[in-house]
């Protein structure tokens, strides 16, 4: 064992007003350090601190919406704190995603009915997994979005109604091919298999229209040839299922969620999807932050109206619906590739800066 150094307490008291610091019995004379050295050190540390602040702001944009872990259940916090368990879940999830893509692709060519039921059941399983995960990330307001209503409506038509009611089929087709498919384009979803949140959103917004497309063109033998009235009437439940949660979350309870630092889909749209300096960002904030939500509502309505027209054309023409689905997938594939290439470019640039 090392001996404790003998320190003269009187010497310490006498030197408290001087420029001499005593640490562990040793004297450090600060007067030997010239002001020029202090200025150099300060100039050297300042850019480093600024770099850390910029790096934190750049990679932790959405973290400002997350509340303290003290408000989370203990089992969630225990899982999040266990790095090995989190890594295992990420690896397991990636394997499930890849296997699911292989199985669903094979079923599409082998048995259309089995493909429809398998994909619909997997969507429900994905929702069950998402509930605690989104609650932990403070994204639980996302679970009230219309795409989840459409998912359960589609599952009801497949498993309960068993493809019998034409009006339910028309509404299901309008919900999925007309409305849900817009989510990939609106939020710029990408095919990113290793990211649970990103891939889950892509899977939800892509496979619902794909199931509706398969039922329309590859499973049902007889459907109404002309666009029925039920497709136009589907706008009413859509508006109710979308506008009511949207109005409650983004208008009535907006201040409450802001105080609780809970992220909403609109916050995600403004902070992650729409980049500063772009035309879309200037359009949303043309009248300031106060009217951004109102402008978002005014933009969404004609945007969805356009896709509803595409849905009616998709119902009539097989080739148009096929191209519509393929373009949606290619856009998600492009966004995913942009994510990976952008990420590796940043990693390489950071490595070069570190080595230099």
C-alpha cells in the first residue's frame, strides 16, 4: 500500500491567497504559465466544445421530446439499460425482418390467400411489438394514426368477414391503396431493415396497399367493374378516423404534449422529414410557428385528394395499380439507400478528421 503524503496544513493556509496550488502534497505554480499559453489553451478548447455541441444537436434531434426514464416502468428501463440484451433484440429483429421478406415473397408466388393472411397477421404482430416500444420513446401518439385503424379494418375483412362483403372490400381498398400508401411519400419512409422504428413504418405503409392490390387483382374473382358509391363514401370514415385524432393531438392537447415533451407525428414531420432551408420548410413556416399546424392541415387535404384519385384509377386499371405499388417501393428503397450511404459517408469523414 502506498503511503499517504505528509502535507503541511499551515503551508496550505498561507498559500490560499497566492498563485500556488497544492495537490497531493505537491506544489503547482500557476504564475509560470504565461497568459499567451492560457489564450492558446482557451482557443484550442473552444472549437472542441462547439464541435461536441453541434454533434449532439445533429444526432439527437428527437431526443428533446423524450421525458425522463423515471416516468417509465422499471422493466422498460431495465431492458434499455442492458446493452447486451438490446443488442440481442436488434439482431433478432433484423433476422425476423429478413426471414419475413423471404417468406412473404415466396408466398406471393405460391399461394395468394396464404400470402394475404400471413402479411395481415404479421402487421398485427408488429403493432403489438410497437406499443411498448413507442411508449418508451414517447411516440405513443403515433398509435392513433389512421394507418392503424386501416390495418385493423383490413384484418377484420380478411379474418372475420372472410372476403364476403363487397362494401367492406371497397372501403378496405380505398383505405389502403388510397390513404395508407401516402404515408411512405409524406414521411419519406425508407427500407432500413436494422432500424425497428423506420422499417416498421415502411412495412405498415407498404404491405397494406400490397395486400389490397393482391386481393383486388389476384384473389377475388368478381368485383364491381364500375367505381361503386362505397368508394366515395369511404371518405367519411377516413375523415372521422383521421381528423378527430389529428385535431385532438395537434390542436386540443398540443400544449399538454409540448409540456410533457411527447413527440407527435407533426413534430416528427417538422423536425425530421422537412429540412430547414428547403421550400417545404419555408412553406410551412411562412406565417410563423403558430400557423404551421394550420398550413399542414391545408396541405394534407389536397395531397390526400390527389392520391384518392390515383386510388380510383388503380381500382379500374391493373397496370396503373401495379406501377403505383412499384414506384412506392422504389421510393422507399431510394430513401433507405440514401440513409446508408449518407451514414457511411459521415462515418468516413469523422474517421478522417480523427486520424488527421
